[in-house]
């Protein structure tokens, strides 16, 4: 009688087995992705809180040798809050004022855009160039006008959205504070399920990818904002601070953020002056090349070693699950997964040796694995399952 494995192979050909396997993988991934999309907001809140706690933990580690961890966490948290408030008070008002002026002057900008397109049309006709931008101009202006009216008509929705955003912010700050205090203990409890080799490699990979990538993206965004601000001011670009800060913030989005930010600013400036828009485009591209070829390799290096296809897919999945934050964290988290896969496929590693894997069904093993995460303690003693004969031997009623 043929065994089950042989009979299963005889049913499907190798090509059919390959197609069925990948079909199951795709269906499982699709179901998982849709399930995660329902809790995307919760995942975003938890990831944001964890990211804040992760970044502030380095400052806590510096202060912790001199003070208790809870006191060090409070001081670091207050220091970070003061820094954020200072930046908000000095930078947000002028940026907000320029943004308000941009929205107020939007009708006049649209008229200037029509004039710019008309002059470009006359120039192309005078030079016998086959360009007819009238249809494109009407479509573009109609779309911009519709978007402006939509923004203006969402007053109530904006108020409700702002209220929800404030609630989410408070929740994120509270969760991140508790993560900052007890995060290491919770992490030790969760990773106690793994062998020491995998546990150490996972911790190092997570720290390496998140720290270098997130801090690197923030520094690159700061570089673009700081260098573009005086450059746009020297070129007499309207709303120079708003545009420079916008490009710097878009730089935080990996790979495509800076390009989208520069393109948006160039389009808006083109409504005012075509030649000024070309100057803005040239300066922004030059600074972007300096950033990509000189600064980024020194800050981040070859961080993840991921192929462009994997990076693109990870960005799409991150956007679907976690929105903007998912896009920002998609690449470092994919790098962590890559490291774990390489560890799991390494044949030289020993099998799992964590306390959980000695006896997964043992209550003592579960307690020892999850006690640090739950904030409880387990006495340092070993429990063994005893039979009635063993109990009698211990009491002396049964002799060997």
C-alpha cells in the first residue's frame, strides 16, 4: 500500500504542486492583509508609541546609571516635550501663516497659472512647436479648483478629525511613556520564547534597522529643510519656508517622498513663474543628489540589503496596513524579517533552546516565559511532575 506522501505526489504534477503552493500563499497573504486593515488604526497607534519609546530609550540609557529608570524616563520625556514645544512655537507659526496665505491667494494663483499657460502657448506657436496646452490647462485648473473647494467645504469634518487626532496623540503619549518604563522587561518576556542566538540577533537587528533608518530619514529630512530654506529665500520664492519644510517632511517617506515633495512645490511655483519653477527644480534636484550620494551613504550605508522589488512591495503593504507610518517603518521592519529568515535558514544554528521550547505545555514553562512581560515574578525553583509512587517514596511509605 503506497504511503500518504507518495499518493499525494501522484495526484498532482510538480508544476501543479508549485502553482497550488503559491496560490495558497497568495490567498493566505490576502486574507491576512485584509484582517490587518481592520485594525490598521490600532496598529498605527501602537507602532507610533513603540517608535517614540524606542528613540527616547537611548537618552534614558544615558541617564539611567545615575537615576532610577522611572525617574530617568520622566526627565527624558519632559525634556523631549520641552524641545517639541520650543520647535512648535518657533517654527509652526510662520509656516502656518504662509500656508494660510497660500490658501487665501489660491484664486489669484490660478489666474496667474492661466496667464502662464497662455504665454507658453503663444511662445510654442511662435516657434512652431506642436504643443497645445489649452485642454491640459483647463483640466488641470478645474481639478485644482475642485480640490480647493473640497478642502474649504470640510470645515466640520476637519474639526472632528482634529479632535480624533488629539485623542490619538494623547493615547500615543501615554502608551509610549509606559513602554519607555517597562519596554525592556516586556521585550525580554516576549523574546524568552526564542533561543539565545535568535533572541540576541533579533534584538540587534531591530535596533540596527530601526535606529539607523528612522534617525537617518529624520536627519536627511532636516538637511533638505535647512538647506532649502535659505536657498528659496535667496531665490525670492513665495512661501519659501512652507515649501522647504514641506519637502523636508516628505523626505521622511522613503524613496518617493522627496520626489513627490519637490514635484508638488515645482507645480505650485509654476503657477506664479515658469522660470522660477525651473530654478527651484534645478536647485532641489542638485541638493537631492548631494543628499543621496554624499550624505545618505555616510548616515545609513547599505542598511537592509533589500532588492528594489522587495522595497516597493513592502512600501505598498506598509501603506495598506499602517498608512503613512506603515510606509515609514516598512523598510526597517522588512530588514528585520530578512534577518530572521536568514537566521532560520542557517543550518549551523542549534535548535530552539528557550525555556518555552523545553516543554511548551508546562505551566511552569509558560510562567517563566511570560512572567517578565506580565510584570510578575516566578520563584527560582524547578517543578517536576510526580507520580503517586514518587509521592509515597518521598513520604517513606514505599521503600526501594
